[in-house]
C-alpha cells in the first residue's frame, strides 16, 4: 500500500528547487517567449484548421509574430475490424506532422522535427454517424499532434532568442 511521508515530499521539493526547476508557465518561465508569438502558416484544409486552432489554444492568439511555424500534415486511414461479410466496422487514422519554427524577422530555422500519432473511429452506425465519427477522429488527431509540437516547442523554449 502506498504510504505518504511528508519528509519525502519536502526533500523532493527541495531537490526540485535546488536543481533550478522553473515551471514553463510561471512569470519567469520559458513559455513566455512563445505566448502570443507563434504564427502558424495559414490553414488550407479542415485538418489544418483544427491543427492551427489547437496551437492558438496552446500559445494564445498571435500578438507579435516573433516566430513562424511551418508544417506539413499527412494522414492515412485503414480498416481495422472487418466482419466475415467483408464489412469494415472500425477504422484507424494515422497522421504525421513535420514542422519548422523559424525566426519571423530573418527566417532562420530555430527548431524542426516530426511528430506522429493515431486515433480510430467506429463505422458500425448509420452513414451520418460514421461520417461524424470520422470527422471527430480527424479533429482528435490534429489536437494530439498540435499538443505534441507545442510540448516540444515549450521544452526547447529556453534555447530560443529572447
């Protein structure tokens, strides 16, 4: 059984303070350099819109575009559950997003990478329900990948130009 010991908690807290740990969203945190400063490329597809919307939720609306985020999103759907009658009842949606964070003034590449993830949806309902589930799966996938990129940018925020 897990036992809570106040001494262990206090020692752990002291270790975090001693190592220079600063929360990313604290007043002096590294995330401040990204808040309101990341301007993603203009969305062109429904997936792009969901992706950019999630980035705006994470970094806030662009107030002064210090950084430009370029991205390339690709997705693929595949049947996962097939009945003996050869009817697909579940689909898997995989996606990847390559990104580059550029200095808005000079265009120099500051960070780059690629993330991937997956989600799925059920196709066992009506046609309308299946289409709604597929749309929802795309939105969930875009949120997942945008969150992954935001996390990577936040982790590297301390290395970005102030």
